[in-house]
């Protein structure tokens, strides 16, 4: 298990590799590997363990009875998933957790996270604080997505999302974690209509793109304009 990487994640922030090793044993850590496009957790399933992504990529996907998918969130290496449901084990999952790449995940018994361990682990309180911070960040990300999909037009939704990514990454040439279909699902729009709008925006000189790499020519965000670096 990669103790160095895990000790540098948000969940284990402030711990050494040796401390992380002790904590993982205390939390009944189990590492598993999954192929691309594998469903780790299914909608309707109850879970008792949160997942910490070590390698690969994971999407949180909600699917309606007609098969329409809506990407609620994307999990990157170092991020956790299913923590809210693991803290409420009687509450069924409202979405699927699916890999987008070959992935490696370590699962932690959340019951041992939120309860004091029998060995009185010195680092237990720190882990609880980190978990609370992680969950608050997730809530902020969900609120951010709501802001992205609130505008009525596809262009406005694209501008909202891409502008935020430019601010987050601190540059105007950005990579996004979504394929074109996944981006359409995330923004709750039709893929063909999304592709058409991107083509129009490129012709108008607002941006250029290739697959998931975008170069924004000019984007207004929070009342200020971001310019391309020389």
C-alpha cells in the first residue's frame, strides 16, 4: 500500500507515513483494483465503507428509469467517495459509483472513523476533523455544480464551468476530467447540442479545444477578465 501518497491526501493531512500505516490498520483498510467502466457501488445499495481513490478515476452517476445519466461528481486520486452514505449506513445510495479508468481504491470502515478506537489512537481526532473538512468540500462542489447548470442556455453553462476551471487551475489552457459525453451529462445537456455549441464558440474565437484540452481566449469570471498568458 502506498503510505506516502495516502499520508498526503486531504483525509490523512497532517500525518506521517508511519502514523498513516497505524491508522489504516486501525480502520480495517482494504485495497482493491477495478477495471475501467466498473460499477463499484450501485444506486440503491447501502454501504459501510468510504473509498479513497489511489489511482485512476471515478464518476458519481445518477441514472433515471429511462437510462439517462447525470454525472453528479468526478473523483480524482486522493479524493474520497461514498463517505456521506457510509456515515448513514441505512440510507441507500442515490447514485452509482463508476470507474472511468483502471482504478485502485482503499476502503475504510467509517464506523471506526467516527467512533473512538479501542487503542485510543492519538491521531483519531485529526482524522475526524479531516473527514469533516472533506465532506464540506464535497458540499461546496455540489453547490458549484448547481451554479453551472442553473443557466438556461448551453453556452452559459459551458462558460460557467470552463471559467471556473480556468480560475481553479490558474491558467487559460486547461484540461477537464470529462469526455464529451461525460461533460454533457455533467452539465445536463444533450451531447450533440453541446458539441454544436462548442463548435460555434470556437468559430467565434472564444476558445479552441481538442478532446478534453481547452484554450480559453477570454473568459469573464466574478467581474474580472482573465487573459491568455504570453
